[in-house]
């Protein structure tokens, strides 16, 4: 397979870091982002090109987009996000609601829009948005986690819009559920290792074609209902 250029956001730990490790190992050109690259020792050790990016900060997004404007980016992995909160009716912190929408939905959209010139320069034109099964309306049988569920459902809708708007240009835009993974976000009791999750996600991403545009997949290839 021809060497590709990938951008992976939120890559200083967990799923993002494992994505970068595997992509570098197989010879891809990887641009990896962290809010503070000076504190991302493991990420820098991978050999990826590390750039600063805070997806909730418009100035940071603009600076990053300018830095990569001349790149030919084949794949964008929008991995950066903020994790589950345990809010319930009667105890909702609306500042947290605002923050999760700002990061998980608005931040991802802001980054994608800003990077369109570099993505249009690339050959594969693939956008992978890391979401969660908790953003599926059909799959919600327990309620709760209002801020996280709603922000990820918003991301899913953003992806569908991207798929419709960019599909005519040859883009494929999907959302993926990494599973419940043992990370700082998922906790030590999660059933999946980071390695298993990312291995599965890469299998999904590597075998996509145009028919996948706008769809919602789990790490094991299962298609998740909206």
C-alpha cells in the first residue's frame, strides 16, 4: 500500500497514541497533535511529527491549519474529545454540557473545516470521527450521561452532513466507536485493551470504500444503528 499522510488529533495518550504508534510502525507519515507537545514525551518518542492543537480554541485550530496547509493529507482521524460524565436529571452541570459540546462536536467540526484544503490535496480523502455507541439514539436504553450522549449524537449528525456535502468530491466520512477501552477516560475496569481497539479500528478504516460514506461502525466492524 502506498505511503499515506495521516493527521491524528488528541494523540498524547490512549487511543490516539496507539493509532500513532501503529501508523508510524507501518511506515505512514503521521502528524500527531497534543494540546501541549512539551508534555507529550511518549508521543514524541514515536517519531511522528508532533504539533500543538487545542480543538476547542479557534486560534489554535487556525494556527495548526496554517502549519499543515501545504500538506497532502490522506486521512484525518478526529480522535480528540472529552469523556463521559455521570450527570443525571436534577444534578446537571450546564457548564459541563457546554464544554462537551464545544469539544466533542464544535471542536471536531472546526478542525475538519480548517483542514479541508490539506485534505483536498490528498488522495484518499478520508475523515474518521471517533464517537461512541453512547451517541446512538437507538441504542440508548438507560438514559443519563446527558452531556456526553448529546455531544456525541451531535458529532454523528455533523459526520452525516460532512458525508453528504463532501461525498460528491470523493470524500468518505465515517464515525467509529472504539469500544469501552482501558484508558484514562474508560477506566481500569473496561474490557478492551487499547491495542485491541486500535487494531480493530485500523482494520475497519483500511478496508473502507465509498459505500461506507456517512456510516457508523464499531471497532469490530459491526454497523451501529443511529
